[in-house]
C-alpha cells in the first residue's frame, strides 16, 4: 500500500484526500487536496473562482509521539456578502490553525481539568488553549437558549479582587448559564433584559437572586410581572454564617468548650452538614457540643428548621406559617446573631417565601458557585472578564463537546 493511501485511510480527513506524507524527526506532515471543486465561504456561500492561495498548516491530533500537521494550499475567495475572505475547510474551524478534532479534545479536557494539564498533554501554548475555548464557545453555545426562559436566576461573582464582578444569568429549568454580563450593577442586569425581545420577557415568571438591591431594581422595572424570589442558597449561607459565629463564641467565651483545632474544624463542619447527611460519629459530635453549649444546640436546631423549609413540599399556606414561626423563634432566642437574622428575614419575607412556594431550587445557585470556584482554581488566566466568561460558558453553558476518539 502506498503511504499516502495508508494515511488517507488512517486519518479519514473530511472533504480532503492525502497526496503526500513527509515523516520527520519530530513531525509528520500530511499534504491534503480538497475533494470539493467549489470554494466555501465561512458564511456558507459557494464560489468557483479563487482570489489567491497560500500554504497553511493545521495541527492535528498527535500520531504516536510525533506532532501531526495537515498541509493544504488554502485559498481566498471574493464573497459577495463577506468580501475577500479565506475559504472554510471541513477539518477546521474558520481562522484556526488547529483541526476540529484537536480543538474538540482541548475543549473536552478544559471542561474537566486545569490549564497546565491541558496544554502539557496537548503540547500547545496556553494562549492557544484560550483561543480554542473562545472559538469553541462561539460555535457550540446554543443560540436558542434565550428563547424559552421561564424561571431564571441571577447571581454575581467576583473574578478579581477588588471589585471586579460579572453578573451571571442562569436557567432554573435546564440548570445552565444562559448569559453573562460585566459588572454587578442595576445596569448590568438591565442590559440583559433590554437585549431580549418583549415576547421573551413576558414569559419570565420568576427571577431568583441574592438579596441585592441593584438586581431587584432592574427586575422590578424591566419585568414587573415576574415574581422576585430570594435564593434559598443565599439565605442558608446567612444562617450557616450565624451558626459559625455562635460556635466560634462558644469555643472562645468564658465557659468555653475545650477542643483541639482539628476537632474544632471537624465540629464546625459537622454543624454545617445537614442532619440527614450526618454520619454516626459526626452526629455524636453535634449532640455532644449541643449538650455542652445550649446556645450552639439552639442555633443548630434553628438551622435545621430552616433547611426543612426548603427540603419538603408543603401544603398551601404551611410554608408561610413555618417561615413566620421561624422568624419569631429566631427573634426570641436571645442569641444576637440569630435575633439579627430573624429581623433580616422578616424584611425579605415575601421573596424568601416565594422561592419556597414556587419550588425554586438551590441547585442552580449552588452549582454556579461551586463550578466557578473550580474554574478559578484551574487557572485559565482569568484576569480578564472575557476569558472567564468563555470558561463559564464552556463549563456551565450546557455545551455538548464531542470527544473525537469516542465514536
Ligand atoms: Zn461569505
């Protein structure tokens, strides 16, 4: 069998056949000839005439330990819509010097591991990884994702200290991020609403958020019909913070509970864990501290009651009564952190109740928070809003990246 025939079968490049193969010390260069006669513009239009041509190399998936390059005389055409432009080739995304297979593998890996792993394994520069992610997101993000929004969640994330924020808009029904805006001001969210057609805005029934004045303002003025809900995730964070404060006090006060710092951390974590998820040893730990310090026991019980509000389906009217009872209990418990919390929840009563009654789950806010922490730890160079935005879309935008080796 001839070498070019063998490579033709081996690589099976869409829309091209192999005419030549050069095997070097580190690289393998495979020359291609496109099978289509007409040139294709990236806009889809086909044309017979060539404007000019030049040699281009695309990096393909490695062949053993050698880098594999596809070489082709790429042509430019004069498109009536786009002007003079480089033709689109079936094996690569427009403008890229990597093949689609190579890029898809980078995208798949970037969804799952850190930047150093991706660039080391794929043997390409960090900057290339960033460019591949941007191109992949632009192509793979579903354009229809904004057409069917009924219940959305809005959250802010800080991507660089101090005071650099993004506003993240998610879809409760799909659990995906549908839009990202710079900043966290009223204008940030207003810009999102304004960019949507009226028919879409009319569909929005509920908007969940942290208790945040800018987002409340933007939502009231742009989608006044929508019910504003305060995310249970954020409310539970307030409560857990208050519980932490009570526990810290118990560990430091005049009749303090003695424990090592390792014990202290374990106990704090056990206190935060939901009662139904406690192991026997952790449960024992919680019981012990609750017995030693009645305030901690009381605060823990209040935390669990609040969790129950979100955990169970309630009969009509029951959630309202339970939330009222919780607020009253908190105000009367004589633990300053919880008295303050009781007052705070009373202020935001309607929005907190709406989230419970509409069954707006914690899943979206929780997954956005957890995933973005992960993305930040992976170090894709998020000093700019653009790179982080692409990574959030890649990991949370519901993108379907197909691994080329998985057929
Ligand atoms: Zn065109």
